[in-house]
C-alpha cells in the first residue's frame, strides 16, 4: 500500500488521501521523549549517545484531527540514575522509573502502538536523533523499527517553514503565538506531544493561521539591508561654488 501525507495532497484542506479509487483515512501520531543525561564517567558511551530516554509520551489523531488514543510510559535508565537537575526540569524521580521497563521493552511497546500511523511528528529533530543513537548504543534490533523511523517528521521545522523562517521555535512559544494556553506541564512527554498536536491542528486552518500569525510572520521576515552609498544620500544636494 502506498501512503502519502496530507501535505503532499493537492487538496490539503482534506484529511483523507485517495489511492487508486479508494479513500484511506490518515492516522497521525505526535511523540515526545524526556531524557536523562549520561554522566561524564562513561566516555565510551558518550561517543555514541549522550542521553537515555526516561519517558515516552504520544497521542494519536484520526483523519478529523480528533485524539483517539494516547501512550505514556516511563523508561528506566541503566547507565546513569536520574540527575537532580532533570528531576527539577521534568518532575521525574528515580523512584518513578525504578519499576519502569528498560529501553528495549518500552520502545517495543511504542512501536507496536504506532504501527498504524501514516506520519509521526515530533517537535524538533532531537527525539528521532536520540531514538536512533540509543537503539544503536543498546543494540536494539526490532524488525519494525525502520517502518516507524521512515514515517518520522520534524514538525518544528515545518512550523518554521509556515512562518517563513529557518529559526527553531520553542513549542511553548508556538502555542503562545497561536493565542492558546499550554496544556498541562512543560517537559511532561505526554503533554508536550499533545501540545504539538494542538499546534498542528491549528496550522491546518490556513486562513485562521495566517490571520493570527501575521504579526509573527512579519517579524520573522528578513530585514532589507541598506545599500545606499554616501553619494546616493547627498545626490540632491547642490553646493554653490
């Protein structure tokens, strides 16, 4: 079966894709990882991967952009216990991950859960980079992993493109720009995934999006540089001899 994303369809206001006379409903997944830094005593490990995933959160939307399922699991780090500064940032403690599945089991559950997705979005490329590095570090070989990785897209990059900029914009700023309140807590994987989905949904109403975001889009436009010479500035000034 051939899938194509909504962005590539000629009628991008629709949520369905017609394939050889059949209509296939789209399934969207939005995912976020929270991570714990690997400490400097593991120099060989750090050459491959600098963090371990400690939480996976994701939501699934149907073709009308309604949330139909969610996924959340903590992940037990095996190299470095959860650092104090990570606990302050995410609220995740060592006690919360002590009985959680390790990376291989957690990743397997996530992959199985999102196999029906047509596209998987994360806010920034960091999540996919982390997933690839950690599975390399931990020699994780799941036959389905390439199917999931192949569907992965960076919605932060797509959002920046909609604004006409190459700047990386924080998720909380994107939500704020759209006049919405951030749902839940920042750096909670499930809530970050949910807020990414909310930005995606709002971006699909192109007329509303452009109306709300016009001031922001103008602010991100590159400024014209001054190319006047001294001669140009004073060309209309005549000095009597």
